């Protein structure tokens, strides 16, 4: 791969093309105010959580990323386009009222996320050019769901603003790491602690020499999408419909390895499936073993298993799953040759060996006869949510182990895609701290 020289612009075809931008921020940005107006990423916000955030402040960012629109006559839900227009109307009003203000100078933002007892995650917020199709500069690793992409594209079309960043895990680069270390001096420009105890600190960096060094160094790297596949696909679709060849997307860029993200599994919930029926069908292709704890601490056993802190699921002995209805828990392992054969053999090895791939092709589709859509198979971002959904929907939770970050990168570089919602990279940037208006 050719390496750009220090005085040459990054190659959009092979490396990241990152640029400073004039941000849109809340005019009042003391920590207490930012706590009231910010939110998690849109796809982590539940219906009840959306209402609580909206009630916390009339200008909470959730009113833009998940605008409330009354149903249309006949009881049908409002369309994506109607919701997007409502968001755009809110945004125009907030700009007119100077709730949100535009920065005078283009900048990159050094972003640090620190959780108690864990290493800090650091990176940069920047405008990343959406590379042409086939470029290795930005590689997705998960499939997307077309209606979700369309909803995010409608929001881009109407607001002409990146309301929240995607997350890119880029190749380690010594110069980027050095610049990141030296740019976190002094008091941060923005700071807030979220309800999970993660402290978000951002420094606005406008020094031209530093920006040039940083963008050139990042141009020598490539990245895997860690979070925001639907928003990235929406940005590419928006570029096509808008007729622009220079479309960019707001992104948080952080290195793979030290200083970067941690990866967790996203679990599955199958509605209207009893545990006996699930185990009976699964046992035709997997070995089933009841591992229900005698002391009744089922939820804690499942949490420890998902964290890899329990010997119940030793790594290195092939795919292992837990299935539970909240009262009993069964381990599924040692897949038969026939079940393994349900995984397409023409796919890259890195993809075929993933637990989540066997779960989708072998267990969910072949043995449980469930289509891969959001009504047939629900997703849960943690064990507690999976157990709750299983109880509410008279179904079972299928708990998965986390893939290694290297495995995710290997799948992306092989050109393959993991099933939708396979990975949860943490920690996540807080939505509402920095927005990127599209250039006029």
C-alpha cells in the first residue's frame, strides 16, 4: 500500500481522510447542563428511556435523534420522513434561539472516556470522508437492516447535520498516539459524567500545525467501523441522493489495542419459544447440559459467563452458548458436523469460525426456524436486558460470548460481514456534545 508523504494529503482510496470541522455545540455547556441535554446513541435508547430523556430537558438531543411524532390518522406510525422533518424543525428552532451555536473555527476534538477502574479510551472527533465503494480505508464488519438505514438517511437529508458520531477503530499509529498524549493538557473544553459513571472530556484543538500532523498521520491508517454501521450506510446513501462526491461523516477515531475500545457480545432473544422446546430442537445439533445454579443466582451466573469470568464456558473448545428463560439455564456446545455444515463453506475462515455466525445459521435459522429480522429475533445489549425481554415476550434469551477485537478486524479485512448487531464496542461517545453541520 503506498504511504502518503508528510506534505501530501491523505489518500481517500487507501487511508483515512480526516478533516477539522466547525462544530455545533450547546451554548450553555456546564457539566450539569450537558448531563441534562445529552443521551446515549440512538440505538441504545429504549422507548421508556427516550421519554425520560425528553422530560429531563426540553432541549435534550433525543428530541433530534429520536423525534416524537404523533401517529397519522388510522393509527399508523409516522413515516421516517415525517419524523426527520420534525427533527429538522426542532433543530432550526434551537439554532434560532441560540440553544445550539456554531463554532467560529474548524477544529478536531480530542475525546477521552474514563470509567472507574478501567483504562481510559482516547481518540479524536473529526469529519471523515466517506470513501468510494471498495476502498479499504473504512471497513464495515456487520450487516445492516435496510429500513434502519433509510430512517437515518431521512434524518441526514432533512437536518443536513451529523447529530452523533460513528466510531472507527483505526490502525495503531505512533505519531497519532504521541499527538493524543500531548493534546490533553489543561482544562477540557467540555466535560460530563454519564449515568453509567463514564466521564467524557473533550478538548477543542485548533492549532494548525497539530491539525496538519494529525490528519497526515491518520491518513496512513485504515479503520474498522466499531459502531454506526447504519449511520455510515446512511451517509453513503445521502451522498448518492445529494449528488455530492465529498460527503463526510462525523466519527470518533480511536486506536485498536491500548487506549482503544473493549468489545462485548450482543445477545439474542427469541419471542414465543419455551425453553423445553428450544432445548429439544437445539439438542439435535448441539450437546445440551443443564447448568442452572442451585442457589438461584441465575442472573449473576449468566453475567459472569458473558464477561468470561466463569469456567462454565472455557474458551478454545469451540462455540458455546447459553439459553435461558430466566428460571433455568442450559449450555449448548459441541456442534455436530451437520450443524456446522449449515455455515456457508465459501465464506472466509475468519467469518465461519465466529460463534455468532453458527448461532444465526445453525441455531436460529436451521434448528429454531427463525428469520433474521427485528421481529423474529430481538437483540439485547446486556444480560439483564436479555433476561427481561425473554420474560416479557414468553421466549428465551440466547447468550453469546464476545468475539476478540482481532477477530472482528480479520472479518472486516476479509471482506465478510458479521450478522447484524454482533458486537458492542465500549465505551461509547455521548450523543449531543458535538454535532457536525454539513457545509453550505
